């Protein structure tokens, strides 16, 4: 049987991932940490959306401090946000990706200016009724969280993450908003492979043009590659870290040994599924299984789809299929994966620098790798 390391090395050898790192931890300690290809152990890679739970962990702390509740309307903290009918959006809606601002965006040149940024966000219009359905909010929701963090703490959102979470945990290699003078150890991201257009048509129920996909991917790659955006720090999109630091962060979510979070709030975040709307993938009825910041494996096998030209079926159950229903974590664009399983005490992180355009092959590759993590125990 091919080993976990063998799967990663093959992706590197095939040119899919120019650089890769993985780490496994248990009992608050690293069991395995290795770098492949162009990556060195001292390098850091972009987390993409695996950034989201890390930023949300600040909000969990503020919930525990009584500074806000899940039922609090965003406009109670940020009055200007109520424009265009957004007054009904609660913090829970934002954390669950049900707030109806899926496509909310801010022009890149406005992002560094907080006043201009918040004015643009306040002008966003609802796309659907908050709480009525789920659709993944790739960038929008966490800009709302960032502003809530600033208003509730009086700190810049990046500083709040550093002083409240990362510094107490000693995670100096995990960083949101990496200054240009500290970007030399960052691995940039490249696109590899070919788009599986026919498979995507079956999955999505519609044809998507390669040019459209490439334009979207170029935007995502810029999040990791543009020095200005990296220095800015896009909440929920471009923290950088080595894999070991992320695995240790998830150990803290398992054990809370530092006492950073009130136990009931942390238990809610890591263990209570609040969003069971259908996942926006494969026209599936399988629930998305989201908590207030994480994705929980849940019961069942998820959706299974056999696609032409692929020997192995596409399965939507996260984290390799061998974790318990209680496993929690979050994926990121381009093949980033982070999770922890309370049943085994293991946490896992895989970071890569190649965005495989063949998303079906990439998903299958990850399932094969992650299914082997328990063997490192």
C-alpha cells in the first residue's frame, strides 16, 4: 500500500505540487513534520480558507467574554452595516455562511483603507434572506468578522489575532498580514494540471468555460502571490504558516490547555452542527455540517459519484473518510487541509503550493492521503 508520504512525493514528482508540507500532532506535540519538493522545514505556505477557523477563534473568545452573542445583529455593533436590508444579519449567520452576502467584494485598492473598506461593505446588498440557505462565502463573511473584531476589541483585527490567540499559543510562524520584509520564507502558488470540464459539467449540472475558471483561479492565486495582499492580510483567505504550527493550533482546539476559550463556547464551535443546509457541491442533498467556524464530519458517507475517466469515485465526506463523526476542520483552495479528531486526539495539516486544476483528481488525492493519517499514530 502506498504510504502517506508516497502520495505526497508522487504529486511533487508529477509537478502537481512544487512544494508541500504535512504535520501530524497528538497530545500537544508534533508526531511528524516533513517538507517535500521546493519546500524547506522553515518555509511557510498560504492557508487560503483554512485561515477561516483561526480568525473565527478570536470571535469565539469574544463570545466567551460576553462582548457579543450569536444572536447579536451585526448592525448593533456596526450601525452603518444595516443599509439595504442587512439589519437582520446576525453574527451566527455570518459564521455559518448563511448571511446572504456570498458575492460581496471590495475593490483591492480600497482594502488597506479601513474607512473606505467598511463603507464599501456597508453598501453591499442582500442576495437572499439571511438564514434561509447556505452558500459558501469565500471572502465576504470574514471581512465582516474583521470589522466586528476591531469594534469590539479596539484593536486591528490582525493585532487582535496575534495578541489574543497566536502569541499566547507561541505560534509565531502562523501569521495573518505578513510584512514585505518577512515574506522571504513564503512559498508562492502556481496553477497546475488541466480543468476536467466534462466532469465539472456532471458535478455542477452546467457547463463552465475554462477561461472563466482560470480567471477565478487567478484571483485566488493573487491572494497568495501579491506581496501587497499578503502584507494586508485578508481575513479568512491568506494567513501563512508552516504545517506544524497549524497542527498545534488544532491540538489547542482539542484540549484548550491554555484556557483561551470558555469551554462551552469552544465545545459549541468544535462539536455542534448548526448548519445542515445542503452543501453547494454536486447538487447534493448531503448536509454541509458547519459549526460556528468549522466543518464537522458528521454521520454518514456523504455524497458518492462515479465520474467517467476516473477510476475512483468522488466522495464528499471530509478528512479522508477514516475519522470519527466528531472530526472537525476546514479545507482551503488549492488543496490545503486541516482537521482534528477528538476520538483519536490526532490533528493534521497538509499545505501545498500547486493548485491542481483537476479538482476531482485533487479531491481523490487528498482522500487517499488523509485516510492514511491514523497509521502515523
